[in-house]
C-alpha cells in the first residue's frame, strides 16, 4: 500500500488496527512458532490478518490458494480447530486486546470491527469460549484467549 495513491480507507484502518499493541501479537506468534507445525503458522498468520474485518472462510481459503473444502480437510489433518473457529478466535482475541489497550468496552469495539451488534459478539464469545465476555475479561482477557488459541493450534 502506497500512502496517497488510491487509498482504501478500510485497508488503512485495518493496517492501523493490526499495528496497535503489535507486541502482544508478536508474542503469540512466537509462542506458536515454538510449538505448532509451520503450515499451522501460515494459516494463523492469515487468520490474524483477517481478524480486523468481517471475513469468512472462503476469503481465508483464497489467501492460502485453497478451496474452502481443502482448507477444512487440511485443518482436520493438522489436528487443529476448523477455519471458522480460528477466524472467530482471532476476532475475539483482536477485540479483547484492543479493549485492553484502549480501555473501551469490548462491545463497542466489536461493533467497530464489523460485528452487526455487540450482542452478536457476546454470543460468539459464549459459543466459542463457553463464557460471556465479562468472564473472559476477568480471567485474563486477551491473554486468556491466547491460551485457548495456543491449545487449539499446538
């Protein structure tokens, strides 16, 4: 992306959001690098890049030069969570770390990151992690979500 030349404001926003609190993301990637298969790292790097928007599995598959079905089968063979679960975990992780960094409520940030309503974010957190966002926040927030990600990918 070259600033000033055909700027795509969504791309600029996504780049800024990915760079906020980047040290925390680097630590997670480093921990994964020590424990996960290299192909898992490649998949998760793309998942993290897509976490600031409302992306779906077909977009992830296209980035990895695979079909949706091929990506789903590869995740099974690698023994990791489904692509949908990985995208959900990355979005939850992104909301949590931005909430911690900014001091803003997670529901408002989730809405800004593409969730149609804060209630959709709360429901996703309950579905994926088994607890509401308030419990996740009290039990470590983004660090807690990072532990779940490591468990799902290692």
